[in-house]
């Protein structure tokens, strides 16, 4: 098997007991990094969102039966090509929702209450020279969630504890969310009316570049845009334009089209009305441990012929058939 993640010793041991383990650096093309005789024998991969697993990968690695992402998102994987090649695709849903929701509220607090700007105010010695600038209450503000899956629901719970009025838009109406008092809005209405708009959709062909000049143009000049999902759901130049022109008031961003963000190359790094984080929604000790546990066990399960904890293409059904 190939592993593109740093593993804790016990999980490294669990893999080594069962398989020959080949490390490949995250972001490297696995089919190019391995000698052809090794590549031909690889049966499974534990990879990150930076590991490209596309048609070329599946075509050149015919023995692979499972690719297990160390992430809930799997936009790095061509699931159609995997399914056609009879490969199970696994991810890590459910274990990172609270961490990402916490970080989303963190970005709402940073942008609404100007936490990072005020930290700079103290460090720069401006406090002694005059009163700190005022920021904005969260209480009574509306939060529009684009996407109402597991993470969206946890963001809603937290935001309501702050006294925010929570609305959502989702491909399918979510009766359970609405029963708790979260209001449904049509997509344009959500952009037009909410004080904060926070994105919680996966990156797919349908969502790529789906938030652009049209959407920012609909938002209130006082509105703040929050993104902890994937940078590429946003037309980043259009967002930068909207932030520069005052079309919107600010943004809290954990994700970018190109990561790591190069501060020398991005206008975002020079803006005071944005808070920038290095894609750390799930990056806590507890959550990353739960994710790597699930990712490794998903792989072991499939290769031992058991049903994995989380597969995104369950139509590829090896369960009970791969065990030797
Ligand atoms: C990253 C994420 O995957 O789960 C996701 O979809 O984007 C994050 O949790 C994390 O950097 C681990 O690779």
C-alpha cells in the first residue's frame, strides 16, 4: 500500500503488520514516484486532498482496490474513473464537523469583532494613542449557510448560541434543520439578505467557480463572506475585486484556489478587511487523530474484505470478496 500521510506509530504498525508500506510525499503523483514493478503491486492508497488520483493514476495502477482519503472532501479523486476501475473510494465524514464548525465561528468572530485587527492594534502600540475602533455585534445578525450537511448543521447550532438568525440554502430542503427553526432561503435571497454568508458545499463540477461577481454583487456592502470549504468554489479574482471596491465588507477565509497561499502573490494578504487561515478547519490534535484512524481503517477494511466505515461509491462492492 502507499501512504502519503504522516502516520502515528500504532497505525504505521497496523499497516506494516499486514502490508508492504511505501511512503510517497503528499502532492506527488504516486504512479510516477514508484518504480513500475512496485506500482504494479500496489493495492491501496491512504492519501491527502493534495494527492491527485485521476484517470491516469487508475490506468497505471491496475492492482489498486481502494483509495482512502485523509479528508472528508474528495475533489482530488476522479470517482467515476475509480468506479470504472472497480476501486472503492473512502473518506472521513462525521469526525471533523465540530472542528470545522468551531473554526467557522472563529472566522465570524474574527471578521465581525475584528479580533485579528485589534490584536495588531495592541501589538503596534496604538492603544496608548487612542480608543480602539468599534466592531459589530453577532447578536441579531443573519447568517446564511450555503450547504446544509453535517458541518452546516453544527455551524447553525453554534451561531444560534450567539443569538444569530440562521438561514440556509441547499440543493435539497432539509426538513430536520427547518424543524429546529433554521429558515430556508432561495440561493439569491440568501446572498441578498444575509449579514454573513458561509460556504459549506463540496467542490464538484457544479460548484466550481459558482460564487463570483454576480453573487458578490448581490450581497450587502456591510456583508461578510466566510469560506471553510474549498477555495475553488469561489471565483477568487471576483472576490478580491468585491473586497477592494467595498462591494462587500470583509471575508474570513480558510481555503484558497492555490494552497499554500503565496502572500507575495495574492492581493488578499495586503487587505485589512480579511482574516486568512492556512486551511486548518480540521487541524486539531483530536480531530486529525480521528481522521487518520478512520482513513487507515477504511483501507484495511476494504483490503480485508470488510465493509469500510465510509465509502463514497458503495456500488463498487468488494465486501467479503477480497479476503485471501
Ligand atoms: C484536509 C479537508 O483534508 O477534510 C477535508 O476535506 O479539507 C481537510 O480536513 C486536511 O488538510 C487533511 O489533509
